[in-house]
C-alpha cells in the first residue's frame, strides 16, 4: 500500500511543478503584453536584416 501512496505523491509534486512553470510563463507574458513597445523593439532586433556583406549561408570549403 505504501508504494501506491508514494506514486501518487510523486505525481502530485510533478503536477505542482508544471503549474508553477505555467504561472511563471503567464507572469512573464503579462509583463510583455503590458509593454508592447518593448516587444516591438525586441522583435525588430530579431527580424532586422543584418549588416551588408553578412550572409547566413555557410561558405563552401575549397577542395571538396
């Protein structure tokens, strides 16, 4: 019987951790949604084109 209860306790702790992670994500998202300008700046940094001459393609190795 004790193994049965131990398993339930482990499952309960796991679900509590998942709920805590979800709460943290919600808190972070709430802060971001409250500051749309900050989100726009971060989005622009990520999506902005790079400097001229910089490519994302890997260079071909010579001799292959």
